[in-house]
């Protein structure tokens, strides 16, 4: 088609394309914006479009533009900024009482207490703990498992005693 025919093509089909896009977007302003984008795209390629398929080509461009628009729009949530004024302020986290844990660690045999100290407080690896204490990796693992079991049992007993 020739560029001179574009204005006539636009006036003949603008309302149809608008109604089609209005049905897809359900928003008049969005549909108007999309009609403009569609006809800009059509104008840029107007000389390559064949007259018998021009309308169907226009509908395809409109459909593609609308789908792209809706996909992009779905990524954003529009929220009224006034709604944020009613969000409560985060409360201060409660202080955790570690006294039961500290007491239980102090009651552990010295090697178990050392392994717990190095693993959880100084955050050393098993290999570093084994080198530091001069014991094997398996011994470190075994001591940690046994120490955790003992600590768990002592802390559970303490919490049950405090509930009664």
C-alpha cells in the first residue's frame, strides 16, 4: 500500500481497532494508547503491507501490542500511597534468654563444651576444630552429636520445670 493511503486507512479502521483493544484491556486510556502504538507500527511498515491483508495484519499487530502491554502491566501493582499510612510499625524483637543454654554448656564435659564453643560461637569448621583440639574429624563429629543430644535433653528438662 502507498503512504498516501494511510490516512484513509486510519480513519476507516481506527474505531474498530479501538473497540477491539477496549475489549482486551477494559481500560479506555490504555486502549487509546495502544491504538496509537498500533497505527505507528502500521505506518512504519505500510508500504510492505498488501491491501487485501491490511486489516487482518492490523488486528494481529493490535493483538500482539495488547498482549505485550498486559504482560508488562501485570508485573506492577498499583497501590494508593495513602494505604501505607495504616501499616503498623514493626515491633522490637524480644530479647532471647540464653541463660539455660549457657548453664547447660557449662555443665558439659570439657571436650564437649570446647567443641560446642568452637563450632557455634567461633564458627570453625570440623577440620579446624580437629586441628585445634588435636583429635580426628570423626571424634569432632561424635563429640558434637553427643553434646547436642545432652544439651537438648537438659534444656527440655529446664523448660518443663519452668512451666510447672
